[in-house]
C-alpha cells in the first residue's frame, strides 16, 4: 500500500489559508513562504523564517514543516540565512468568486438602471404588446398609467378606480359601469333574491372559490388582461370565473344550467299578435285562407346581423287582412274623428247676462272635443275661463252663476277665436298652440294631420259667416252686436242638391243673398246640379278633413296604416294625466276607434315615460342583452317543423290578457312555450358546438355606445 | 430508515404539500378573480430574500441564527418551493419583455445551478471517498508538484543505476505530460480515467524492454500513476463542488437586483397592486 500523500502529523502540515484573497505564487511548488501575500496581493517574502533574538544571538525559527532550523542560520544582522526569492501571488478561488459576484451585481445594476431610465423603460419594461385595438389608441405608457394613478399614497382601490375611469372614457358601459353586469344594485338585489335553481350539485371547485368571498373590487383589469400580445382575446374568461359571483352554480351548460323559465319570451311583444288564434282560427278560415301566410318567413326575416328575427312590416305581414279595418272601409257609421265642433252655448242666457256673443248656430250641440280643449288650454285666457267654468254645462246656463256665465262667454269667444285662427292661419295655429300646451312633446307637425284650412273656411262660411269680422271686433275690444241665430243647411249628405229642386222648407233659401251665396260656397265646385254628393267621410277615403254640417263638426279621417295624426296624438297623450289628454287617448285607443291602432300596438310604461310601441322589435346596437342568439346560424338545424322546431305554441295561454290595460311589458304570457334547454344541449356540448358561457351571454349589459368618440383625439379642423 | 432519509422524506412531503396547496390556491384565486399574481409575487419575493439570507448566515457564523444544517435544509426545500411558485407566477407563456425575459432566464439559471449543486453535493462525495485518499483541495497543486518531482527522481535513478534511457524516454514522452496535466472541468461527471489508463497501459507495455532494476522502479512509477489518478479525481471533483457556486452566487445577486426592478415597476405601474 502506498504511503499517504498528506501528512497527518500536525506539525508537518502547512497552514492553509483558503479564505485569503491571495495565495503564494510558490505554493504549487511546495515552497510557499510562511508570511503569504499581503492584502493587495504583494509578495512579502524575505526568508524562510523571521529569526528570533535570544540573549545576544539570532536563532532560526523555521517551521518543522519546512525542515526546522536551517544550517546556515540567521545572518549577523538578524535576517534569515535562507532568503526566499519573491513570487507573483495568485488570486484564491474564493477571491475570484467574490470578484465575479461583484461583477454580476454591477452588470445587473446597470441592466436594472436601463429600466429606470425613461428613454429605455418603455422598450425594456413593457410587459408585452398591447392588443391591436389598444396599441393604436394608447401609444404612451402614460395614456393608461397616468401620473395621478401612480401618486404616492394612492390606495389600491383608488388606483383601480382611476384606471377604470380611463377605460370608461372610451368604452361606454352604461350608468352602472362598474356594477356587476352593468346592473344597478337595487336591480341586482332583486335578481338575486330568488335565483334560479341549478339541476345538479355545485362543483367542488366553485364551492371552494366562493368560500374566498366575493372580490372586494371588480376592476376592469380583473377580467381584461392587457399586455398579452396583439392578438390576445381580452374578453376571454373561464366559465368558472363567470360563475364565481353567481348564487346559482353548476358544472356546465349541459350539466346543471337552470332550465329556461321564460326565454325568449320574458318581454311582452310590441305588437299584440296572437299566433295561436291566427294559425288555428283565422288562417284556416275560408275567407282568409288565400292570403294567409304559408310559412313563417312570409312575415319574419332575420336582421342583417342574423340575430334578431324581424317582422317584415305591415304591408307584407298584415295588410292583406287588416288594411280595410284600419282604413275604416268596413266601419259602420262615421269613419273619422271629431276634431272641431261648434259646441252648444246657452246664448240667450249669455245675452241676458249682458255678454255679447255675436252669431251662433241654433243647432249647435255637444261640448268641446278633447282636441279643442287641448288647443284652448294652450292659451292662458282660455285656460282660465275653462277652469272658471268648471263642470257647468255651457249649453244650459239657467242655473249658472254670473261668474260662470262670464266664463262661458269667454270660452265661447275662445272657441270663435280658435275657429277664426284655424280658418285664417291654418296649420301654424295648431302647431303654436300645441307647443304652448302641456303636450309639447307631441310631434307638432304630425299633430296637425295636414289640417285643411280650406275645409275649415268652408265650414266657417256655412256655420258662422260673420265669424272673422266678429272676432276681429272682439279682439279690438268692441261690443259685438247680437245677430239672428244661424241656421245651417246640411250640404254633405248624399241627397241630390239642385238649385231647382231645393227643398222649399230649407231655411237657407230664406237667407239674405250674401249669406246664401257664402253658405253654399262650399258647394260651388259641384257644377252639374244633378250629381249627388257622396258621404263626406267617403270623399276622403284615403284620409283627410271633412265637415258635417248637421253636427257642426270638423272631422279627420285617418289615411290608413301608420297615420301620422293618430301616431302623434296617441304618442303625445299616452301616459298624460291631464283630463283632456286622457280623453283623447281613451278616444283614440278604443278598439273601435278609427285606425284601431292600439288593437295591435301595445303601450309600455318605461322609466322615461309611457310609449306606444309603433315598431316591432328591432336590432339595437347600443343595447347589449344578457343573452344573445343568432337565428341565422341555426337555420340549417331546423327540422321538418321549421321554426316550430323550437318555437312551439302554448295553446291556452292568456296572451291577450297581457295587453289591454296592462302597461308593464314584463307581465307577459306568451302564446309560445318557453324554449327548452334540451333543444340547445343536443348540440351545445363540449365535444360538439361548445358550451362556454360567453357563447350565449354578455357580461356588460344595458344601453351603451360601442365606443365613445374622443373629441380631443379629433383633428383640430373638425373639432 | 435512518434519520437522514426520514428527514429527507418528511421535508420532501411537506414541500410537495406546500406546492400543491399553492397551486390550488393559485387556481382558486384565479377563478375567484383575485389578484393572484400580486399574492404570488409577494410570497416569491419573501422566499427569495430568505433563500439569499443563507449566504449571509454563512458570513456571520458567530450569530445565533440556527445551525448551518438547518439553514441548508431550508434553502433546499424553500428553493424547490420558490421554483414552483415562480412557474405559477410567470405562467406558461414565454416572457414578452426584455426585463421579464432576463428575470425568467436568471431565475431559472439560479434554480438550475442550485439543483445541479445539490445533486453534485449528493452524488460526488461518495465517489471521491471511494477514489482513494481524501485530499485538501488547496494542497493538491503542491501534491501534484511533489508527484512530478518523485517521478522525475525515480527516472533519473533508473537512468543512473541501469545505464538505460528507456524509462527516461518514456518519462519524457508519456509520464511528464501526464503528471503535469490537470483534469478537465467536467471529467468527474464523465468519470474520465482515460489518460490514467493510457499511461498505465503504456508503462505495462514497456516492461518487456526493462531490466530487473528498471522493473522495480517501474513498479514505483505505477504507484505514482495511481496516486496521480486519485489526485486528479479529488482535484476535479472538489473543483466542481466549488465551481457551481461561481454560477449560482453571481446569478443570485443579479436576480435580486432584477427582482427589485421588477417590484418597483409593478408598484409604479400596476393599478391592481
């Protein structure tokens, strides 16, 4: 066995100093000096020992490991007799390691310094490219990471809120932008009071995640993670993340999602159209069978986006059966609306009370029409007079007080003034008075119904020939002399009107020549004396104004579907509390009213007021619903039943009961059965069409613009 | 099961449990829309500081900060935990920023060098013990020099006594380069003894040309060859045990600096922290 290389005898060993920075250059040769290099790596070698002076002699102190006392011994001057030639010390391993560590530290500090330098920070510290959309709008870090947000002392919540506001500057998320689903807290509480029940157990992972409690703050960035690359889908979120806030939790759409309760029929249809009665009763009726639709597509068509199914419109879907009804062709009796009337006034009582009334027809009957009352209330004086008159019937003032008689006289002159203005000024009078009335929101121009001043002129000449002079005098403050009561001849009947064969009893023939000529002026165009007049309302079969002399009334006949006059007055009076408005609305909304508008069009109470749903449901790009469905993507999946593969009738449902006096669109019983989840889960499974939450649901819901225009970003010229 | 192995099992299980718990917390936190990146980042910074304190502890042996063994065990298992936490924190995607990439690269390098060092410190020492006499690393150059001298002296002795230059020529051509050589850096991993075997084989082949006196000296040279083999093994092994720290430590300091920059950026720019 070979001897050991290292001596185990303690005093034969060299004293190693591995912690030192420097090692003797001769250590590898086995003849390192005992002093070793200095702190800075300088050689300190002089000799193999430092001789010690004992008494007056120098004694060698060389270590035993170096051979103990040397033979020459110390020199007389006390220096070592075995001098050691100087060496070039080398760095120890430990020293090299320290130097490398320091170098790495310095290099790292330099690299980190670049991060703190404003010029290189955006390049080096940017955690990743923005999505394409944001890369265009946010070219500087400060666009999103504002100085205010980085202000010291800002709480995390404040920073997140500040950042959210930056998001909302461009992305309109409605009034409750930071609330879950953009829904107001009160509404959210209502929705979560009775959450729909899941049909399976809660997934354990959601139980555990929910146990952490709701997120303390739902900042935009909680879901939308930027700096993930240009093509990153910012809207991507896991189904489990969708559910963590929900009270109803389930495994998947096909496993536990609550059954649809009223989807997609939660909201009342804007048109009252009973599919069941139409399909089962009317379309099978021999009278209508030839014009009845043979497929759903005849009445419905997908919107350009493919999502909503639209009603093709009245002409395509309804007109074949309902046009005559709307135009009033089948209507018994008067086909128009009484817009203006010369109401009955007890002129004798007024004259006796000292109120000059001028001429007034004896045959005047009835009171003010609601339209007249509305227009009169547009004038302060008339409004005051009507208020003073109260419930007193102006046609019988025998028991009226003096004040009531005075008020009746003022009302009479207000009616005369209105009539005169309508004759002399025409439509602007209606516009002006409507604008001054509480129904200012009424579509003013449409509200005139293209009023015919000529029809009014003819009526005035027939009913009150001196009206214009009288009103002018009254407005000048002159007393108007009493005139003989006007007797109006009927001129709008179907009877033959001939000069020769005129009824000898007709009072008109006894009138003075000038009166007679003016009263019959309306008949002037009727040249051949042998011709007959049709009924006045029949002569405006496609809509217009006509008068009835026997009732002293001026009528408007609607001009078919979507008549502007009816739309304006129904829309303007819906939901109003003024008695006149309520009377107008009640008159126009009756099922037998001309036009029969509200027989089909529903009326909704909304937070912004009461509205008549003139249009069927339309795509609203600015409204994001919670659930979305693309009809066009599913057409190819329809079976033999067509649309009824999914939309099945709910025979017996009280569909009509949802309309009528009900103004709440949320109260609805559809005549279609709610959709079945099973009809979706046939395809919507993980391995087939997918079943992620976001396939059918939007998180941000409500009314919002897609992107807010930033005025500051526009070029100066078009700011 | 001995104490060491039991401890290793226990700490491994505890670490694994911690990793699983952190992963579950990360997953659940993500589902619950919590800022898990913030939480994991804070925990990771804390862990890194504690891991770095191990070096400080070694520099302050006089302070009662617990035994070095306990610190080493903590360093090892907390290191594994930090790797798992880092992978959760950084996510599966490739870093997109220069700083992020540098952090990612440096962290993984630190972790990899640490893991390599740990494996080396477990794998190499038994082999060095089996190799032969254990030597102090700092003395090895001197011992190599001593062996060179001894071999030279033997050859000169053979040349004088046997009046033959056979061994002298052999020494000049084969032995002198072999005794002067230092092993390559990773030779312990390859268990590379080729140079030793080649020199020994050539010495054995030379014997047929040697006289009896030279044969005796050749036997002594063979012993020196074996000593040199052990010397090389000890030198290469111990050098490797020291050199992995030349990667681990500098990168650790670099990592701490980059982490500090990262934390500043996050606190400065992020609106969720």
